[in-house]
């Protein structure tokens, strides 16, 4: 099983006491839970991570470890601003991906599931130059695009596939799909299933 190790030198100057390195942490501790879920999402990812992203993700992991171990005042502020926010955003995105077709998926539902406020969820998406709604819509469109290429689903109507991905309004879905992919859902299906 893959693992992630953080060199002592990266955390020792940012934590309040080196004794905290010897303590076992429970996943009930919010910082430990965030660190664990963020690391797991990185390890479970099946996409290649660029060198630049590796550097960013490594810094986030160090920030989360510092928070978990008990950060000094200045280090805690930095870690909360970088690592904790990134980990929280990653957890939200993973939950969205898992529940794309769930009719309950909403900003309020997601915030409640994660024990955070609606404005905080909004802010996490705005930091990336998007909104919760735009992110969910893009994920659903990508999901439909993948489903249309699946030969096992060729007997399903496009409307049924759109509904499976969480779209409720088919005409709105068609407009969004054409705008995003510069083709109709039928064009995409025909292109991939005829090759």
C-alpha cells in the first residue's frame, strides 16, 4: 500500500512542541481527518500529477501535518490558509463526484455533510475562479460525455443518460453540452460508437 512520509525537518520549526511528534492521533481530530482524507485522495488518484502540482500538494500535506501536530501561531495561520483549505476543497470535490446524480446534491446539503458553512463552501470554489454550481455542472457534463462513449449504454436514450448524471432539464442540458463540447450529445455518441 502506498504511503506518504513527511521529513521531520519540514515540520519541526513550525510546531509548538517536538513532543507532539510522539503522540498518536485519532481520525476524530479534525486536522488528522483532513490530512488523512487529503492524502488518501492523492494516493487514490488515477491521473498523473505534474511536478508543479506535486510541489503544491506536498506543501498542503506539510501544512496539514503542522496543524495536526499543534502549530505555532504564525505557522497555524499559514497552514489554515493553504493546506487546510486545499484539503477541504478536495474533500468537497470528491463528495460531489460521488454524489453527482443524487438529487439532494446542493450547496446547503454539501456544507451540512462537511460541517462547514455555505459561505465557506462558496469561498473555497471562488478561490479557484469558479462556483459550486459551475463545478457541479462541469462534472456532470464530463460524466455524460463519458457515458455517451460507453458501448454498454448505447441502448439508453440521451435524455436517460443526462438524467442518470443528475440533469433535470433536458433542453438546458443540451444547451450546456453544445456550448461545452462544440457538438451535440448525438454527435459525440455517434463519433465514438462508430469508431
